[in-house]
């Protein structure tokens, strides 16, 4: 039986509609959430991500403070801008688009962001809070994955989850979220990576497979248990002469074959991708509520 396709665009649209209503309610109290965006240089992919984030803010009523800096911006100038935004009460979230151009110290910039405005959830204070189960800004992509699972009624409690990938932005935070003693966690999690001895054997045990390796066809149908839920975080360019651009986007999962075995599966594009910006908007609204003393 063919799997139900998880429609990330629809879940993201539902969440954005909820956020839009919340932002309108906040506006009545004189609260306008604000996101400070910093882009250094002219990397085309980063430019399009930043533009998409700014448009998404505008669409739901979040104020966005757009800072596009030239490639020769110094570390000092960048640090000053972060400090200025840390102090600016109109800004509730700060987003520094990564990667920064060579010569700039990313770690120093991320550490300088006020943890109360760290809507990407990368500051060690937020990472630490997440690990110990305190309220924190959760990193957007893994939080988006959790929301996709919850909003598709996937039972996490007691589920065997196998995550392929252990990066600081996807695999590690996701594993931490899913093992928390909470209704949005309580799973039993295995994290695999390039030194995992028998990937197929590990993945075959999973009720929920989360692929975040950044390599096409990492998850093939022989590895997938009948009825497993499959979430594909990967975004890879695969050569395709039939496309004008010469490539198409593909995830880490052999989608066409695996969808015949899974019960639920995300496509690429249109699965996890749309959730990432949505969770950034969510964190920015949360931050504005906390700053106004009305967050939970
Ligand atoms: P990353 O930093 O390159 O990490 C990849 C991880 O996968 C590493 O832990 C690596 O293991 C592991 N891995 C790679 N090949 C493997 C294999 N054959 N078997 C087992 N493990 C393997 O990547 P990332 O930043 O986490 O991103 C992962 C993917 O998600 C990329 O395709 C990226 O574009 C995509 N992504 C999408 C979104 C979105 O919004 N949709 C957001 C973020 C990332 P080692 O640690 O041993 O090297």
C-alpha cells in the first residue's frame, strides 16, 4: 500500500495562519514582533533564503529589519550590529544568515546574540536549556520535524526513532527533543552517522526514520520496515538533463520505492523545507510574547 504523503506546505500554511491570528491579537495590545536579519555578502542561495524569510515575516505581520552587508564587512562591524540589535526593543529575534564569508568568525557572532533573541536556537544557552528540558528556543528545522510528526498524529511515546545524521543543526537537537520526558518526546532514539557499523540494520528497526545525511538514496526500501514513518530532511541537487537548471532537488530517501512500504512519508521538496521558516516565525512571536511578559 502506498504511503500517505505528509504535506509540509499545508502544515506550514496552517501554522502560519495560526501565527497570523496571534500576531493580529498582539497588535491590539501594541506588540509587534520584530526580526533582525543579517546577510553578509551576495551568495545567491543565502540571498534567496533571506528574501523568503523576510517575505514570510511580512505576510504574517512580523516587522523585519533587513541588514544586507557587503562582503568586506569586518568582524567588528558585524559584532556592533549584533550588539545594536540586542539592545533594540523593536527586535525580538536575530537571524544571522550562515555561512558567513571566509574571514568572519561565525562562532563569535552567534555567541554575541542575546540568548533571549536567539530565534535560531543555536546559542549554547538555548542548546543547554533544550538538553535539560527547560523552555528554550528550539532550532527551526528539527522543531519543524517534530511539528510535522505531531500534526500528522504520529505517536512518539515509546516509538523507536532512528535519525541518520548527527549535525548540530539537525540530528543532535532532534535526538534531544525526541528523548525529552514530555508529550512531544518520550521516544527511544538511535542516532546514526558515517561510523555507524550497519546502517541498514539500525534503520530497519525504526518505527520512525529521520534522514538528515545530505546524500541522495541513503535510505533505500530494503532498510525500511513495513509501515514505518519516513521523514526526509535532506536537500540534494541531483543532475537532471530534463530540467532547465540541469538539476532537480532530491532528499536522502529513495522516495518512489520507499513510499510503497512506508505508512507516512515526506516529499522533497514540499516536506520538511516549508516548516523551517515557519518555526523561525513561531520563535520570533514567542520571543515577543516573552519580552512583553505574556509568554508561557
Ligand atoms: P551535515 O552537517 O553535512 O551532517 C550530515 C550528517 O549525516 C553527518 O552527521 C554525517 O555523519 C551523516 N552522514 C552523511 N552520510 C552518511 C551516510 N552515508 N551514512 C550515515 N550517516 C551519514 O548536514 P546537515 O546540515 O545536518 O544537513 C543534512 C541535510 O539536511 C542536508 O541535505 C541539508 O541540505 C538538509 N537540511 C535541510 C533543511 C531544511 O530546511 N529542509 C535544513 C537543514 C538541513 P558524520 O558526522 O560521521 O560525518
